[in-house]
C-alpha cells in the first residue's frame, strides 16, 4: 500500500490532496478541476498503474470512480458518496476501468458504508471517528460472550440514542433474542412491542433496513403502527458471506428519528461487532474445548491410576496363576506318568498262556504307528488294551480319545468324530471341534466299529486316506495326525461277506489284529484277578482284604463268566459288601453257584490253584471235545457256545490235536 501511495502521489499536483480512504481505497481531491480534467487525471493513473510491477509475481489493477462537486450543494460528503458509487459500478463491471458518475443514476447498495460518517467537516468527522474507534475498542475489550452482548447493545443505545436495542442470532432456521436492553443499561426480561417482520427480512436478504419516520414511510407492517414505533433501524451481522444475526434498534420519540448517518455508523460498527461475536464464540468454544480437554486429561489420569492399580493386581494374579500353572504342569506330568504306569500292559492282570501271547504281540507293536483292530467279547478289556498300546507308544504324550460307535446315532456320530461349524444343523450355535482334532498327535480308539453304518464307514475311510477332516457344514480341510485303534465283538470278515462292512476300510483298520481271550479261556488268571480286585476295593474303602475260601474260589473258577472280566469285577464289588474277613460260597451270587460244577465235571477240582494248572490241559481238551460233539462239530456254533472266537478255537484244536483224533475215529 505504501508503494501504491507513492505512485498515486507522483501522478497528481502538489495542490491536490491524496489520502488513504480505507483498506485498498484511496481518495484524491482535485481543487479547481472540472469533470474533464478529473477524467484525464484518472485515465493517466489507470494507464501508468497498469505498466507498474510492484513485485515480480504480483500483478495489480486499478479501478477509478469520478464525481464532481455540484454548484450550490450544501453537503461536501455527497460528492464523495457519488465517487464511491462510481467506483462501486467499476468493480461491478469487472474492475480495471474508469467510471464517471452521471446525473440520474440510481444509488447502489453495497457501496462504502463510511460515506455517511465522514462528511468533510473536520471537527465533526473527528468526533465520529473517535466515537467509532471508542466503540470498536470497547467491543474488542472482552472475549466473554454474555458480557460482549451486553456491552454491544449498550454502546448501540448510547451512540444512536435509541429507546432500546435487540441483538438476535440465528439458531437453525430461527432468530433467537440473545440480548435486549433499553435506555439506562437495563435488561429487558420480556421483549414485546417490536416488529419481528423487519429482523427476519434483514436475515433473509442480508441488507439493512431503516425506517426514518413511520408516519411518512409506506408499506410497513401493521405491528409497526400498533406498537407506536417512530423510527427503526435493523442491520445484518455477517461473517464469511453468511448472515448469522441482526441488530435491531427502535425509538418511540418524535425528537429521536434515525438518519442516514446513524445507519452508516451502525453498519460500520456491525462489522466489528460481527467479528467480535465470531471471535467470542470461537473463544468460548475453545474455552469449553479446553475445559473438556482438561476434564478428559483428568479422567485419563484417573483411568491411568486405575489402570496402574489394575495392572498391579493383574501382575499379582498372573504371578499366582503362573505358580498355579506350573504346579498344574507338575501335576499333569505326574498324572501322565501315573497313566502310563497304570495302563502299562505289564500291569494287565494275567499269567496264562493266552495272555503271554498277548504281551508278546504288544511288545512288537508298542513303538509302531500302525492301525490295530482288537477282537474281543464284551468285558474282555478291549479299551484297557487300547490304552496300554497308546501309553507304550511314541504318542504317549498326546491324548487318547475313546468313542463307542454303537452307542450314538449316525448323524450325531459324524458331528462327534469330525466336528461341526455354527449353523450346520439346528442347535449348532457355535463351532465345535471333533474327536479327530482333539486326538491330533495321539490316538483315537473306536469301540464297536463293526456297528458303524456303511455311510459313516465311507466318511471314516476318506479321513484315514487323506489324513484330513472336514467339519460338518464346512469345506475347509483340517490336517490331523491320529493313530486309529478299533475294536469290535463281531467277526469283521463275516460282515464284509454280508456287505455290512466295507472291505477297503477293513484292510485299513486290520493292519495288526489282536484277539483277546475270554475269561473262560484263561481260567488260571481268575484267582489273580480276584486278588487284584479285592486289594483295589479294600484300599479304596480303607478296610482289610478279605480272604477267599477254597470252596468259594472253586465256584469262581468253574463259572463260565459270559460277561468276562467286567462280570468278575462286579461280583468282587458285591462280595466286598456282603462278606467280612472270609468269602464263603454262600456269599456268591446264586447263578454262579447254580452254573458251576457242570462245566468241568470230568476233572476233579482241588482247592489249590497249582493243581488246577496241572489239570488245565486235560480239562480244556475234554471240555472242547464235548462241546464239539454237542454242536455237531460246527466250529462257529461251538466257538459261540464256548464264548471264544473261531480263531481261538482253531488254535486250541491244533494245540490238542483234536482234528487228528477225529480222523482216526
């Protein structure tokens, strides 16, 4: 602006008056110059200014408005107002041009609002500028919004002499009274008797409205007359091109009618008021934001303290849990060792020849991962042998999971073995892993596999071939590493011939075959088993071990035990209830007493177990021959009646050379 002022000064005479009018506007007074002379000066300024370069990257243009003093005109400021109107037209037409005021032109809204304040009278203008600067200084003296509103309204009343002043701010689509005061710096609790039409029109148009005299001006709303208002002014409050409020003043006194100077002063002041209100609002928002931030920081600090306390508590709990976990690991290792000891096949009770053959077979497969198929009647200890195989294998540190295939419906068995995903069927409210996943790394024992449906056999075969399992309702394959031990009380080859069992699955399962002897096939183990069960239950009950009389033991050894070891164990449990120090024959179940004796009637039973062992071979041979004769030498029917497998019966026939004796006969 200084460089521009120097340029304009070089373009005029010494007798001419150059002044900066405001912001980027300058005023040049040319004494003793007519309109044509003023036009030449303006054109020279315009042409020379266009060729100047104030900064390398800055291009400026100039617009000039021209007006002359009309002869006999009583107000010099009117000439300045006309020049301002011409300048305003130049800007509206695109700028960078010279426009001269011509008679008959209508006044344009939006030109310089200071025209009405500065009149050319030095004394009066000095007073006006002092009033304006004083008002601006007061307006900018506070950032408290409520205090600013009171101060603004009081200043307006003081300067304009209005009866009252109302400041209204936009809230949404409504104008809300934020402050209303009257003469004497008094607040108006209830604001009535003012025209609401005028403020809303100013808010809508963004243009000031002034009613100098309601008695003269036409087209006013009825409320203006009914409220007996004499003079009204209403100006907009604008920020960034948007009207966000209005200032309304009115007067009922005849002697205090507003004029153009009052409106010009109020418009000039309203700009500063708008800036101050925006700043106060921002200050208030920042203050509230700072308070919220402070509160948030205090809350954060409090939360941090709570978090520290919680962390300390969690650390203490974590330490306790770590100790508990360590102890649990110790207990788990102890339990694992106990399981390995308990299910070691060396602890399986039995010293008979069939059991010795079983032990030798278990020795051979203990370190192998091959599938095993266990044949055995109910109660012969199939699961016990399966666990013994697992706990002697390399998989001993991983779980062994057991499932009875005959006890579960097919649709449920699939979910149990393979798992399911949420929504796979009614009631599947969450994902669930199957037994294959639980047994991963370990062993899966499938009991009564001969009762599995063909459809289920097909799905099981697929898992065994792919070593992948798919949960019910999902196509995602999960890798599994599981050793399969299956057990059945049915002869699988017969089921294959009857198309009730898949041959390919049979060969998958029957890599190693184990046939468990029935208890009647190893009678010499009965005294050992009885002694074992008596010791266990006496220890559990904390009592002395009862002694078995020779007569009672004879009945126990002679009985056929269709339920095998499980039936014998249940009988011992019963004897612990009814017998005291000595178990006598009358303590035994009635069916044992009734069915004993006829089985080995051809061999004298002595009370000594050693004598039974010596007589065992003769007894077995005689017993088998009698059974074969009773069943017409049918191997399958004889084996079923004896409660042994066909394979076992074949081995006994070969051992005792019974077939050779048949041929001789």
